[in-house]
C-alpha cells in the first residue's frame, strides 16, 4: 500500500461534513486526488445524501449478516449499524491517499490498522469543546455532570440541524437526536488517540459555514486549522489531548 490514510472524526453534527466540503471548495489542491471511503449504513438517507457517495444504504438485517464475512467489520454506531469493507481500504490505499470522514468508532479502528500495517496517516478529531473549556468545566465546584453537559451541547446542535433539514421534527427524529447526543461524551473520550484535535463550536447546524459563501467564526478557524495540519503546519487552534482529559 502506497497512499496515506487521512482521517477526520468526531461526534455527530460537530461539523465534519461542512468542513470537508469547504476544504474541497477553497483548497482543492490539497484534496482533489483523495479517494473517499464509503461505509455501509443501516439508517435512511438524510436530505441531500446520495447512495454510494455518502453511504451504501442497506437494511439493518443486510448489514448484520456481513458480520459473517471476514472482509467486513460491523460497528454499532449510535443505534445504527455501519460496516467497513476492508478490501475498499486496501484497494484505495494501493492507488493513492484515502480519506475517511466519520464517527470515532470506525476512525479508531482505522487508526489501529494504520499502526499495525505501518500505513502513513494524518488524523484529526473535531471537538465541540476545546481542551481549555473542558479543563475549566472539570475544575468547577460543585462538580459538573460533564457527560450530561456535553450531551446537551450536542442535543441543541442536532435539533437545529434536524429542523433545518426537515422543517419539522418527528418522534423518531427526537429519539435519534437523543441517541446521538448521548453518545458524544464516549466518542470524545477517543480524541486522545488522534494526532490533533481541532475545537469547533460551529457544528452542522451553524449558518457560519454557508450564509456568506466564505466560512466565518469557528467554521473558518476549523477549516484553516485543518488545512494547516494537512500541510504540516502547527497553530494555536490545534490541540493534542491527554488520555485522561475526559475521565
């Protein structure tokens, strides 16, 4: 395998999708040659998602049966099932650089593959809160319920995203939001494994990605920080988390 493995992971609605799209739009020289890794997913497509580009959308039963195939790895992801086809990873890396944008469950597994098979990788975790914010919150007395606070941060983002996408929020939508928000703290505990963490308060619900053509606010800072990391540059927005930052 000759290509690099490039990973962008983080909780649902933290801004991975718009960050990828804006990087492609404004800095195509960095990423136009990337091959994109497409997972299998048991959930229904969201508005604007395309079969075969965003995911291979299949029934839960179909994906569950893939557990019997040694060429697939199946993951429980926020009550959905997702599957990774290992031949896709090998084939794409043999041809060039492979990009994965998605959840930390699959992201961490790909990191392990990179280490075991000596594959060069560039990997970033996108976080809804910064290291300084988390340290401050942990220091407060009386102590905060940090998992609940993070769930509430993400719940608000997810609700706004769902409303923007659908115009109305159904009971199944609310249940999905709760599963995703409740998973965020556990997913953020994986961030220490990544080479870099980029804080971003402008999730997929934020108009700062698209309202003015050019990103502004944290959306702009996240985009520039991701670009700088990929180019081998450091910067004040790029963090490295300790393993015990989140207990």
